[in-house]
C-alpha cells in the first residue's frame, strides 16, 4: 500500500469524524423544539432524527457536487490531499469549540471556511463565484427567509385557531410536531450528509481514484451511517440553547418553526443545490415565531451570542485550516 493511498484513507477517516461531530452538533436542529415542548421524549426524538437523517442522505447529491467541485480547486496528489485534510481539521475544531459552549453554529459554514482557508494558505484556487452564489448569498438569505416565514406562518396559525380551545390546540400541534420534526431531520440528512460526501469525493478526485464528482454508493452509505450515529449520540448542550434559552416554546410555535425550516432546507437542496446551514435556518425560524408574541419574548442576548458565532464561523475555521495546512506542508 503506497503512501498516497494511506493518506487518502486517513483523510476519509477524518471526514467521517467531521460527519460524526456534525451529527451530534446538529442533532439539536431537528429535535430541540419537539423535546422542549414534550412532543417527543429525548431518546425517541434522537432515534427518529437518526433514522430520518439516514433516509435523507439518499435523496440527492446536488449539494455534494457543489461542495466537491464548486468551492475550491485542489492540485493533484499529496499537496491537494493536505488541503482537504486541513479544511476538515478547521471545521472539526470549530464544531467542538461551539459545541462545548452550547452555541448552535453551522457545521456547513465551518467546512466551507476550512476549505477556503486551506486553499488560500496553499495559494490554490478558490472559486469565488461559487462561494458567492452557493454560500454567501444563501447564508444571508436563508435566516432572513426562515425568520420572516416563521413569523408570517405563526401569525396565520394564531388567526386560524383564535377561537379554538387552547388545550385542544396544544394537544393537536404536539402530535403534528412528530411529523414536522421528522421532516426537519430528513432535511438535515439531505443537506449535511451531502457536504461530507462532497469532501470525500474531492479527496478521491484529488488523488486520482475517481475522475468525476459523482458520489459512489459506498460513500453515500458510510457517510449516512456515520451521520446517523452522531445524531443519536445527541447534542444536549446545544439542544438546551435552541429549545429553552432563545424563547419559551409551545407546540404550535415548535411545529411552525420546524415546518418553516424544513421548507427552506428542501428548496435550497433541490432547487439551488446550495449547502445552507440547518442551524441558521431553524434558529432564525424560532426567533421569527417567538417575535409574534412580542419582540421581548425573544431573548436577544442569547440570540446575539448565536449570531456572533455565525459571523465568526467562516473566518475562524479558515484560520485554523490555514495553520493546519502550513504545519502539514512542512512534511510534504
């Protein structure tokens, strides 16, 4: 077994570890609202999310091709593989830091930041048009759309059920949340598993073991499985932030936030093939839903900390990736 193949296997292993951290880091995206409103027990919610993540991973590969071919250009061989490795380490470090502090930052943008930082450190090509069209614009628009849509949908639900018995409404939406939470978990699998698929394919193309950016079946199976295992491991710190600290959620609000976020995830994956953040989308939807009660119902101090983590994600993961690449390049 030659050195390049050993290095490729190592990088694929690191990519799968990133995928695992993505699972436990972003598990809260799909289930925090359902758990906080007691629509689902924590373990039942995690199991459901893991299964739906697995199913969602098999529903497309448009986002994977965007990540693999549309963000950076890597030279062939060990030098290109070092760029991929550094990008993954940058993303993993930021995932672990934000998980430790319970901040729902974006694993997706951590990966993109890592890719850009490593490519710049290596003086390799960054496809800036792809970064703008597929990352920056969706990164700005998806939280805005999520927040506004969540607000409007919640207003509509409040009007439709204005004369209904509150207890009956709450019980009905608690049942509906099992569906909306499943839809959210499916969207998470559709979006986030594909990002790791794309980075694995990029490593395969860089080392010449594959010529196209199509995703092999074995890559789909292994990334989907690892993401599901990570999801089942849970992300309790982030779950508390999303489910309790941003606003006080009840079943109608939880359902509305999940339904809104799911719609945004499906649209961006199937229509624009853009790797958007499930974290940004569900968090902004929760804020929009909470604002229908009154603006002060949203704990803006907590929201401000979350937004600061969003702003720092790409530059900080890029910085870590650049440092890792420079350290790795010494041995090339």
